[in-house]
C-alpha cells in the first residue's frame, strides 16, 4: 500500500484543493513521515490500545469493529458449523461407498463446489430467489435501523448463509472422505466386521473417532474466518460485517483500518493453531 502511486489522502481530497492544503492533510495524518516512522507511530498507539481513526471516514476504528465483528460472526459461525457437520456425514458416507454411486455423487458435488466461484453462486441466488421469484430481499438492511424484526433478519440471512455453507463444504468433504477411506482399510475395522457390527456402527462409532483427529486441526485453523472468512459474500449482499468495511478501506488506502484488521486476523491464526493443539489432545488422549 505504501509503494502504490496514491495514498489515503487522494481518497479525501477534491480537485479544487490547493497543493498546500493536500500537504497539510498529509502532515495531519502523519503521512509526510518516512515509512518506518509511520509504522512505529502506529505500533506505539496500537500497543497502548488505541486503534486510531479512519483517515477516510474519521470514525473510531474500535467502535466500527465492535459493531461489525458480531455481524460477521453471526453469519460465518452458523455457516461453518453447518458445513462442518454436513461434511463429516457426507465425507463418511462417501468413504464408506468409495467408487460407488453415493461416493460419485458426493465427490462430484465437492469437486463442483471447489470450482464454483462464491461470487457467481451468490449472484445466481440473487437473480433467481430475489429478482425473479421475489421471495428474499436482494440486499441486507441489517444494522441500518430498518431490520423489521426476526423474520426479516432471517430472510436476509438465508442467501449469504447458503453461499458460505456451499463454499465451506467441498474442501471439508474431500478431507473427511480421504481420511475415512484410509481408516476403513485398518485392521480394527476388519475385527469389528468379524464380530458382526453393522457398517453404520463401525462408521459412526469407531471410524469417526479417528477421522476427527485431522479434521479437528482444520476446525482450529478456521478461527480466522470468523473475521475475514466472508469478505466477498458480505460485500455482495451488503451484509454489515467486516467484509464491506475491509474492502472499502483497501480501495481508499485507509492504512489504519487495514492494519488493524490484518493484525486481528493474523492473531486469530495463532490462536487457531493453539486451539487445534488443545482440541487434538482432547480428542485423542494418547497425544499427552
């Protein structure tokens, strides 16, 4: 952002401003100083708990994030939980019927989902469900004072929720399918079959425990998505979360906003790694 041909000042200046006025604005926001000085000034404020203000909108970044993060969590968390549960069920089923019709259908869906751009799928839903059938609102009005109650909020949640579920599932399905296929070749499965256990019992009581071990790692690493996991989807549906805020900051070269969001996201990566280790231990006590 620093080496780009323009900066945040260009987003707030007008053609009739004099060069002196523009220079004064740069001085006001500290953009006249060398890069390293700007960085350490920002770091000093950040470590003291001061996230600063947006250069473009002049609003408090802390207050903006406090209002937007819950909206993003409200959208991403149920979407990922739904995708996670469905992926385990479908992945185990695909692994159980490997190279058979159920597997081909599920694996085909996962392959299609991996190659399906989320923005394109979102536009399809908007065209058919909102524009043609008019059963759902095209854009979200959540957070602007015109929510209209629980039912209206639910209607506005359906399309972005569906897009995220479909976006999260394919990778998880393939991951579970691969793990299940490997586990079904193990000796303990053969022993269970010899004792007359049903396939569903073997799959959902024994195999799933070992399949969950690698999947748990992905669960922990999904934590950063609670902040930046729906940037495109939120922007398309005008959902008042981090997505539109982040995109607007990038377009306006709004350094303070971009840096705070990146620090928050990267911190969640570290916490996600720790969470993965803890969950790994809880799932398999042998790790101790």
